[in-house]
C-alpha cells in the first residue's frame, strides 16, 4: 500500500484544483468531484469548503455528504462548521463523530448551539458520551477541554515485556500516543517512558529504569495558553493531565498544543490591531463590522482629545497656517515608534522574556532608544524644515517636539502593556489605542506648545 | 527515580527564584547558586541568563561553567549566545556540543561568527562534524538546516519482530523518534509506521501493513516556513526529509516545527509594526535603534506627503481655523480601520485562508464593512460636530470624509498585502506604513477637499 499512496497523498489543494472542483460542483458532476477530492487530506478538503461561498458549499455537500467522516468535521473552521453540520443528514454526522477521539468531539461541540450539541451527544455510545460530557464540564479554554481521555498507562513495577504484551492484547488504543505513563495504584502519574525507549530495551528491563528524567503534569483546570507555553518551553510531546487529587484524567499531545499556540498568536496580533480575537477572513460583513466598530468608536473618542488639544492653539495656527501642515508629522512618527515599542513588549510578555526581573532594564533601554531615534529624526526634519522655510526656528520647534514625542512613544509602548499585565489584563488588548492616543496628543501638544513659545 | 524527581522537576523559574539567584550570584555563594539552579529545566536556566544583565551573567557563568551542557547552550537565546560561548572555557563548550543531535548543533552554529563556529566544529568527532557541515551547506531557513540526520529506517519487507530486534541491537538511537521510516534499497522513503503501532502488533506482522495512510516528505531545500505550515496543516509528528533524488537525508520533528511556527508569528507581528524581525526585548539600545530607525525615517518621508497635501489647503484652514483641529479625527480613525483590515488579511495570508480563490469575495466584504463602519462613524461625528459648532455643514463635511476614508482604509488593508503577496514579498513587510500613509493622505485630502467645496 505504501508505494501506491506515497505519491498521491502528497497532493495539496492548489488553485488549479480549487477551480476544477468548483466547475465540477457547479456541473453537478459527482464522479469528477469525487475523483478530485479523493487524494486530498481532510485538512485540504476543509480548506476548500472555506474558500467557496455558502451556495457552492451546499451544492458540494449534496454530492459529498456520504463521504464525510469525523476527520473532515474536525478540520472545518468553526466559522462554517455549524452551517455544514446543519445541512448534513443526522446519521452522517452521527457516524462521523463516532470515529473521533473524545478531544476532537469536544472541540466540535464547543462551537455548536445546544440543539446541534444534543444531536451529536445522542449519536455517541454511552462511554464516549459520558467522557465527552465530563470534558465539557471543564471551563472553556482549559486543559480539561483540550485533553484526550484515551491514555496508555502501566503500573510502575512493570517490565518492558509486560508492557508490550499488554499493548498487543489491548482492544482499542488511542490514535496517537507517544509515552506509556507510569501510575501508582491510585492512578497518580509518576513518570513516563517514550515508546522509542521501550522498543529498544530488552523485555526484562524495568519501565522505571527507562523513565524520562524530565516529567511534568498539568491540572485539568489549567488555562490552555499555559499548556501551550509549557509544551513550547520544555519541548514536550505529550503531557499527562491530572485532577485536583493528582489522579490521571487524560493526556494532551503536542499537536493540540501547537494549535493553541497558533491561535494565541493570532489573537494577540488581532487584539493589538483592535479587532476582536475571533475575527476570521471567512466571516460575513455584519460579523466583521461587529468585530471592528467598537474600537473605531473608541478611537473616535480618543481622537477627539487630540482635536481639543489642537483647538487650544487656534490662535497660533491662525498666525502661522503652515503649522497645520507640519503638525501631523510629529504625531505620525510618534505613532509608528509607539507601535514598534508596543509590538516588541507585547511579544516579550507573551513569551515571558519580559518579567519584573528585567522590566526596569527594558524601560531604561526604551528611554535610551526613544532619545536616540528622536535625535536622529529631529536632525533630519529640523534641517529639512529650516531649508524649506528658511527659518531655523521652525526647524527647532519640529526637532524639539520630535525628541519629546519619540521618548513618550518608546516609553508608552512598553509601560502601557506592562501596566495591563500587572492589572491581570491581556497586554495586547487596546494597548494600540492607548499608545497612539498618547503619541497623537503629545505630538500635537509638544509641537504647537513649542511653536507658541518660540514662534509667536 | 521517578518518585524522587517528579515533584522537583516541575519547579518553574518564578520571580522569587530569580531574585534569590541574583543575590546568591552577587554574593559568590557557589553552593546556593547550584542548589537553586539544580531543579530547573535547561530552558528555565536559559531564561534566567536572559533576564539578568551582562555583568551578572559573567558572574553566574564563572560559578556555573562546569555544569553547562549542550541542552543549556541550545536553549540560550541567540541574542546572548555568542557572548556566553565566548566567556566559557573551550573544553566546556566542546563537551557540551558533543552531546547534541546534529540539528541542535547546527542551530547553535548558525548565529555564531566564523572563529566561534570553527572552535565548535573542531570539538566534534569526525562523523558529527561532516554531518553538521553538510547541514550547514543547505540554505539558511531551509528544511535541511532544521532536520536531524539521525533517522530510524527499516527495509519495507521487514516484520515487526525484525524491527524490534534491530532497535534492541542498535548502539545509538536518536534522542527522539516517533516513526520507523520504510525505505527502498536506494534509501528512498516509502511510508512510515508509528511506534505505537509497532508496539501493539504481533511480531510476525509486516511493517508495510501497519504503515500510516497519510505520508509526506519534504525536500531539504524547502523553506522552513513551508515545513511549519505542513506540520500544522496535516498534524504531522515527524516528516522525512529527502534530497533532490528523493533519497532520505534526515527527519524533522514537530517540536522544531512548533518553534519555527512560533518564530514566524513573531516575525509577522514585528514586521507589521515596522520593526525588523529579529528584534528582541534582550537587545541593547544600539541594536534596537538600528531595528527601528529605518521605518521611522520612511514614515517621516511618507508623513511629509500628508504635510504637502495639507499645505495645499492653507487658504481653507486660514479661513476656518477649527478645521485644523478636526482634520486628524478622520485620518486617525482611518488609520485604525486600515490596521484592523490589514491584520486580518496578513494573518489569513499566512494561514492560507486568503487565496486567489476567495480574494474577490474578501475584497468585496471589506468594501461593505468599510462602507457600513464609515456610515456608523459618520453619523456619530457628524451629529456631534453639528451640535458643537451649530453648523450642519461642518458635520456633513466630517461625515462624508469619514465614509470615504473608512472605505479606503478597509480596501487598502486587504489590497496592499494581497499585492505584496502577488509580488512574492512578505505581506507583513511595510504594509503598515503603506496603509497608514494611504489613510492619512486620504483622510486629510477628503476632509479639507470637501471643506473647501462646501464651507468656503
């Protein structure tokens, strides 16, 4: 079988195949649709579903419903998953979810409304349903939701031979497992052994002697972002999950942790840009509007602060109208500097490279960088304005405002997220709006203030 | 051994421990330093080194040099790795790198200058040195640099029993492996079998019958970002790497792919904020200045375009000075909207959710969202300005400019990165500067233009 599939399976969903599939779907050509979809991985079929519009999706599902399995349901983006599940015959959904490990069923259930949830739970056999309901009892975004309950354990006194005989006799094993977890009689995990070590050891060897030096567990109530951090920091492949009493209740594998890491990064990037974190390019216009309008309205209000500041200097502007043209330069460059400092700080907080141990040093560095960049930019803009307007004082005002605002920007970019973090808030949340408001207000204030003092 | 270490190993580097360690280092208290460091994972010791300043680092290394191993060298951030290696006795470095898999040695070498590279290569035994030099011959950021050369292969006709006997007899096995790769006589990979399947099958079973359905390889010259995408998309745990002739040359494991994914996200976030992608919170002020000043200077030039636009309307501003105070509102809100649209688009391009198949639909969505948000913001600012200034026409000018600029922002936020991507450039690169320049210029132009037409 290997030779037959090796080439075919590596086919990815390229633009040619998407185009051919859309034509076949529109023509209702079942044979051609199946031929084009057959070599694709479930993840790529899901991507195809995401790239077409709702009408095409219905036409495709009418042709393809019989082939849909649990893997495909798992892969479909949550934005369209409910729509897909609603349009499938109930027995197709039931058959599909029965194949899945419990963590994948939980992942599907989380984003559905109650009626659809009930239909899926009813389709599961009793043991699986209880397992899924237990997982759903953990808070959203916790390790308990992320873990699979299928675990491979052995008493700590077993030998390699006993473990192999047990595995050979097991009726059902998890789809993926990388360790055998050693437990005490109360099911508390003590250590784990990699499968590679078991395979390369003699049958008489004791599992305890083969255990990994490094061993960590997480509690089921731990936040999934903490889980992703632990996997990334300690290079874990799988991690046993325990309840409050320290008993093994499941295991999280690295592919789930990688997925969480991916989503956390996405959330940070979107929050920093003032978009709600679940935003997707697949959302419709109204959902998108709801994700963006709140911060736009907030920005409208904060921008009004700048307007009030500027209005205090109307006499100055009336005297020298050229100031109105020059003032956005200081504010805009400050905004960029603040965004730079902010991005580095938010990222460092997420990676835990910025802590209370080095915060003072980082803030001092930002002060130095703000001053140096400010001086460099001041030299450029100051000389340019002097040359253009033939007046050294206009250049001096621009230069002085630039230095002040660059320092404010660099400091604000690190102090705002540090403060958010101290308050227990997500440092990415709204920091961008705070920092650019700060640099706008300070840019206009410094520039028009110095101009009033020096030029009027 | 499991019971003894289970509790201790879970100790993380918290702020109390950092503080205690710094005191012990300053006091030169070797025993206390070793006691505090001993239970920590290498990744946490590396974090400690990153959180203290250079002088403390030297003091710590003077105490701790004898304990340094390859794992710790691997974990240390590249920003300070060269400094650490330079300050260690040559034989400590040599001993440390000899323990490592080749991919980790390559990872360390990549960021060093030639003399330090030479010292490390000299420390390796001949076989490892050749392996490392071959990996270094692949381009930076390629799969060939990422892979480990230690692989576990079996002829495709072997049985489970033969594979287990081979593994038990092998003198050296990789630190981590999750599959046995089946190869043909020319070392071309055909399929792989998970260790879990081998462990649970009878000795007589054929490896071919146990092979995974899904199987992918990557070429050694493939970009590491593509490798990370493949792991994330297809949920791979390990992936064989082949040369141009399809022969197996190494294997990449998911922990390396997760690391690349992490770095790619970081690079996108920093680039989008106008910071060069290798920026770290650990860099000194001069390195930081070099990472940020280029885009600040670019922004100084692009902001000058806004200044030129505004200067064309000096007569209008001179006639109604209040316009100078109101004009940044339109520009600023446009900047936020552009950044929102941009963040979603850059993220979707990276995740390959935005492709030529759905680009038209996404652009039309942005048009609709820009228009709807523009109308909502226009209603607020228009009515507020009417109320404040008692003049409906000032409100109308603000409202009209707001609608225009919100549409421009939403479209610019998606069209700029799409265009960059089409041109083969990184969509995150400089997009922020382009988009905010666009929204600034358009904001001032629309507002002052309408004002000139309507109010003057």
